C-alpha cells in the first residue's frame, strides 16, 4: 500500500499575526495555515474574539517550541470601564449593574492596583475554557448557570495605568500564563467599589516577542496573491529570532518570561519539554531556517 501524500508545503517558522477583533484564534490559525499552504500549524495561546494583537502561529518544525511560548509571560494593553459590570467581565457580555464612580480618581486607582501586583489569586471567570465535570465553564455560563470555582494562583509582574479618560482606565500588564485580564478588571472595579469590565484588549507580547512588528491577515493575503515568496522567509526569520531566546529561564520573570521545565515545574509531567527539548527545537528551526542560499518555503 503506497504512502499517503501529505497535503501542503513544509514551511517552518513563526508568523507574528496581528489578530483582528471579532475572529476566534482557531479561525485566525486556519486562515494563516491556508495562506502559507502549510502542512502543520498551531497557535500559542488563545485570544478572546473581541481581543486584537499578537497571536504567534507556529508552522512546521516551529510547532515543537510552541509549548514554551504557551508557558511564557504575556503582555497586554487594555481598557477598563468603571461603574459597569457585565456577566462575562468584558464588553461581549450583558450589562448586570451600573454604579456611580464619584470619588474615584487616579490616586484611588493606583492604590487599588497595588493589591493586584505580584503573587495573587484569581477566581476563573464563568466565561472561560476551564473544565468542570468534563465540560468547559462557558457551556454552563451560556445556560445561565454558575458553578463554584476555586481561586488559582498567578503572578503579575507589572501592572501600570497609562491613561484615565472619565470612567475609562487604560492599563498595561505583564503577567504569567493563566492570568485572566477580565478578572483583573473585575477585581479592580470591586476594590474601587464601583465595578468594572474590559472594553478593549490587545496583546502586545508573548515570551521573547514583545512589541514586535506584526503582520495582518490582509497583508498576508496580498503577499500570497503576489506569489507568496516572502511569506515563509519572514516566518522563518521570526522563528530563528524566537528560538535564540527560548532558553528556559532560571527565575520567574527572567529570560523572556519562560519558566524552567523540570521536576515540579511547568511541563514536568509532559515528555519533551525540558531544556534538552528546547535545544533540539532550536536546532530544528535553524536547520530548516532561511539561511544563506536556502529556501524555507520549498516543499
């Protein structure tokens, strides 16, 4: 029996996609995969449909380093509207309550933010993918049900206010994997006594990629229509830049925010995610990268 032909090209690298609002992360992933005509692709952590910004899409051999990006720190810029609570903690939910925000000024906000930095605990929102009884929480939420959730530890390295316009507070955060920005907004509103929810959310960094030059889906489509020669070369270059920085960090918040896999650490129970795996993945990316005289987009 003959070997079945694999569909797509052997493209290797990372596409630093600027995900548009209103699109799921999986939809964006599939669109990038089609534009590159790639055999294999995966993203490195979902963004909510309303969110925009950095969604690294790993192609080919780069999928082998996606686990390290999943564990890495994330950076976000977001806006919280004080005085309003929604059932989802963001603008996609239904309005539950409005309160006056009289007396809430920049000094009060700064004081409340102090309690949201460092090691904190968060109760996961009902509109999340965490499973309870084998079902994601958002399925219960869609049916109007609320189930008990245990607080989960996380770490906020940096949380700064960058703007205040009436009831809208703009913030920037660098946080560990698993931190819910919506919960930060709700906890800020609760600390101020007026409630709050996220009205704008943009991811600006993942691990070693902080404020990088991103590419939009429209730009990828235009390049694909023009022949696509630069698509894979650009992805391969991004993959090499990321691979050089993917050495596991020795301490939290250092080395690009990548925790050190090992006994008792993130990924300890999963094979192929230790330091040796990172070295192997970097070598694969360089071997398949767009070095002098090489074509990463060749099948």
